[in-house]
């Protein structure tokens, strides 16, 4: 799975959570740049990502990514070597 | 679903405290976040919050003239932020597609709830059998995560169908009072039982079933708990509905216990201080009051609305350290001249200024002048007025000031612009004040995000411990004079 595919999947999941069909995420996008991407919706996104990819984040990992690119990297790493 | 009538359809409502009480009585959800201003102030909501299920039922009732409830097959709802009484909440159609109707409830353009209605054939009947009855007490429960993980039971309504019909007549006529009562009970389930006291309703997804037979009420069983995010998911079935709901358990109000504070403070280390602690009834102010009192100092703590909380701390400190240790007085930090400050000012050696309006704000505007003015009124004007009052005509003009600035001046999340600007302005004021008044010793550290009532978010965001952050700073203060 490529980074682009992961980012597109994150966009799809977050778009559904935020009810925003026009959502566009770049690697540099910060949660604070996206309307509605608050702490509760972030958890919903993390739970949706876990269900989608069959992976699991610990609390620190779930809140640590500073932007979308870092989250994509974390997911790619988890998919490559599931615990 | 009716089509043309929905074009540009909106409904607006302002919930009142009478509505809050009425729905609490109806649903049995008497969680203090919905009814008690003081208790709600110590939660992420910051103020009394409208019951989420009340919003849902109001929306469905308001839609009655324009949709065909009889063909309603499913209700999905996502609660994204709190609605407060006295706010105008607007319900509007966001999207219609195939058999789905998506609506949004918002206040001032800020989304509070997304409600998705699906129309089509009703689902087959479903119940969760053989469950023990659960009583809904007057006080909400606060179960552990272990207890929540194995939770199951049958909730019976304590109200009659007539009560529900009076509150939601059109809805009950279309879908049946027993079914609407079961939906109302979901509020009690979350707010009173699981997670109960510290709950925040996140969302629900329920199907409307073709039959509504069997005993009144609803069966519930925990599907999963996720302790990482303090999240509980439950399945529900009965009275013509079946589905899932999710709720967070927020952090309980911050408690800096005196026992812990005493174990960290050296006896007598603050004995020379008589501290005026503005905003001392909770959060960092309350923690500071305990630290100084535990170190042998005397404190005068001020409160604006939290008289019971201030009295609780005063009684606790007097009980532990004796009568002279603590006094409490009411003060509007924006108008300190209206307080009884004159009666204590000659004794005050240290000023700790924790007064603040609610910090978190909502809205999509980059900058709101009204919010900025509110911060400035307290962080800058009120503070300067208080310093003037404390030092004017004082026998000894020396005053040591602790003013908490914030790391948000440099690094902040969205919607913190006005807060950070006002804190930055205060930093400038403090610098110039210290230069202009040789008698003042000023410390204005940029504090990290510290766990307080205002920052105890769901889900957990990394925060620092109040006592461990404050104690070294109090020790490092240079005394004026």
C-alpha cells in the first residue's frame, strides 16, 4: 500500500466523520487547519483507521502525529510490522 | 420523505433552564452537567449543556410537518459539541440523497450535531433478553471501566407515555410513545448509569423496528470499552428500536488533594507570605492556595461565581492549618474596585492572578473582537486595576506578583488567537509595570498545558500536573521589597 493510498483513505474516513465531501488533506495539513478536526473527531478517526487496517495505536501514538504526513508514516509503519 | 417542503427548511430553538429541568424529569437524566451551573463549570462544557437526546427528539418533532416519520427506518447521530441554554441552535437540511436526509444543528455556524435519517422498510424486531432491571437513581453512577466492560441490564422508564406524548406529540403519534420513551431513556443510560457522572454522549445509530411489543424500556449491553480513549460502546434493543451508541468518560474535575500537597511542601517554606489568590476557588488558583497554606502562608482567595467551591477550600485549609490561614471573598476580576479588597490590601505581600474567562471558544472566525475584549478586560485591565488598588496608599508598596502567561503565546491550537493575544499583551504590561514600579517583583512564566477543569478534555491531551508545575515556580519567586 502506497503513502498516497493511505492518505486518500484517511481523507475518505475523515471526510465521512466531518461530513465534508470537499476535504483535501496534504502531508503538511495540521488538524488545527481543518474545521471540525478536534480532539473527539481525532479519536473517531483513529478508531476508524484501526478498524480499516486492523492495526492498533497506543495513546501516545494516537495523539502524537503533528501532521497528516506523520500520521500516514505511522500507519505505513504499523501495516508493515503489525504488533 | 417529503421532497419540496424540505427545500431551505430550517428550525431554530433556544433551550431554557426550564426546558433542561423538564427533559431531565422526563428522561431521568439528571446529570449535573445539564442542570447545575457550578458543576457544569468544572467540565469541558464550561456551562450547563442541553441533553443531546433532547436535541435529537426536538429535531425529529420539528421535522414532523415535512417528513413522513412512518417510513423512517434509522437514526444516526453524531454529537460534536455542546449546546448551551440561551444559545440559538439552528437545525438545517444539509444534504438529501436517495433514502437519506442529513441535517446539521449548529450555533453561530459552529456544528453541534449531525443527524442522518434513513427512510425505508423497518427492520425486524429485536430485544436483548433476560436482563436484570436497572434502577435509575437520583444521583448519577460513576462505574469503573471494569464494571462498564461487563455492564448489561434493562432500563425501565420512570415516566409515563402521557409525559412523552405531552413533550413530543407529533413524534409519538407517528412512531409511538413507547418507542420515543426508549430513545429518551438513552440519555439516562449514558448520563446516569454508563459511563454516568463523567459521561459525554458521542453518538448513536439506531434502527426503527417494525414491531414495538414487549415490556417498556430498553435492554443494554456493553459492546466494548477502550480505556485509551475512555470510550464505551453499547448495544441497545427494545421498544421498537435497536442499535448502538457510544460515549466518552471525561476526566473527573481536577482535585489537588491536600494530603499530596502536604507531602511535597516543606513546613514553613511560605510562612512569610500573605497571598491574594485571584481565581482561587478552582484549578491552578486552588492548587496555589493549598501549596502556600501547606507551606505556612496565609491566603485570601477570591472567587467570582464559585462561592461553594471557595468555601470548601477555605474550610479545608482552616481545618488543616487553623483559622488565620484562609479567607475567601467575592471579586469580579474585571471590576476589582467593587470588592472588599481595601479590607485586606495592607496585609497582602503576594498576588497570584489566575482569573480567567472560559478559555476554549468555538466558531470559525479567525478573530472575534468581543472575545478578545473579554480576555483583555480580565487579563490586562482588571489585573492592572487590582495592582493599582493593592499598591495605592499602602504603607508598604512592595508586592510580589505571579502572573501565569501561557506557551500558547508562541504555539497554540485553533481558536486560541484572542486568548494568546491577550496573554501577550499582559506580558508587555508586566514588563513595563516592573520597570516603572521598583517595589514590584514580577514573575510571568509561560505555563504549559496543565490539567485543570478547563483543559480536562476528551480524549486525553498531554498535560502537566498542576502541583508539580507550580511548586518550583512558587519556590523560585523573588520577594519584592
